[in-house]
């Protein structure tokens, strides 16, 4: 039986990936340990010196932290659902080959990916529409993503035309075809694009910084930025220190998608190349 030779490339490749994993995991482990440590200290520690959950209690019980967290959850859920609805329905319209002006509308949307009105004109338009300092602006603005719409359109174009013809012969209206045939066959695309939308909404900082000046409507990312910069330090509850609360807030930001990703991974892997390959 021949022994399998280990190439130099495999060894170097493995060492590089181990190094990259350590670069990612070591800072995360430090933040996790400090989020449970009720004793303020600097430097790297493998375990908390004084274990406690007061940091997380401060995040969820302190109104200055819990309100931005609720806003992040609300905008992420509502925004992702709205964005998927606009993206899927818009993509479905663009694959209607007999629709007058289909090519014009498709090219018009592609034009906006290259040219836009600019930061200041966009702000003036949103202000004139009375959308600034409201949650509507941070929900509607990221929902209009032409790139994701084009990806979804390309995916829909890969669905066999015979299915659409069969549905039409069975008496299905275009909306019934969309709900009963197109959406059930697009789980991978919906999961991958939905995950991208959710991450965009959850990590959104730019739109809040540009279009919202009232701190009551800041999301958790804005609050976290103020905490890490030292301009908006949190009020600790109980035996927690400011450092403990700060690190607990960072873990709370990371945790939702760490929990969600394993359940969406099978769909996400299938949808990585969504719309990129046509048969």
C-alpha cells in the first residue's frame, strides 16, 4: 500500500489557514472573555477572573442600550422582508418577455448602478419627502438594491420555460404562477439574497449617520460606535464595569448571525452563484 505524500504546498496552505483562523478567533475570544469578566483589566486572558452576566443584563435592561437594539431588530426584519418583496417582484416583472418596454426598464435599472444623484442631492430629495429622522429612510433606502434584483432576475430566467407554459395552460394568473411555482423553486436564492439584505440592515451605519440626526432613532451600530470611541460610554448595571458592558454589546451584535448562519448555510452555499450560471 502506497503512502500518500504530503506536498510542501499542502503544509504551507494549512499553516496559512491556521494563522488566519487564529488572527480571527483570538480577538473574538478576548472580547467574549471580557464580556463575562466583572473585573476591569487589560491584556489577554484565557478565562474571566470574576465571572458574571451583569454586562449582558446592562445591555438588555438599560434603555440607552435596549432601545437601539430593538430598533436594529425591527429595521432588520422589516427591511429584509420589504427588500425581498421588492427584489423578487421586480425580477419577476423583468422576465415577462411580452411586456412592453421590458428592455428599457432593465437598462434603466442597470444605468442607476453606474450613475446616481450623489450624496447631497439624495439628502435634499429625502428631506423634501420628509423621510429624514424617520426609520422609513433606513428601511426603504437599502431595500432598493438593483444588484440583488439583477441576480434574482437571472435566477428566475434559469427556471424552465415549460413550467410557466404549464401554469398558463392550467389557468394560473401571473401572480399565482409567481407564488405557486417561482417562489417555491427559489429557496436558495431567497435565502442567500435575504441573508445579504439582513446583514446589510443589521450592520447599517452610513444611512443612520447621513439621514438621522435624532439620537432617539439610532440603531445599535451607532450606539456601539459611540461606545468604542469613548464618546458615549454605557451606564453599567450592578457589578458590571463599563469595559464589561462594551464587550457584551459587541458580542450581542455578532451573535444573531452566528446563530442564524448554520441554519441557512445549506441554502446559502447553493445560492452563492445565484444567477451566475445559465443552462
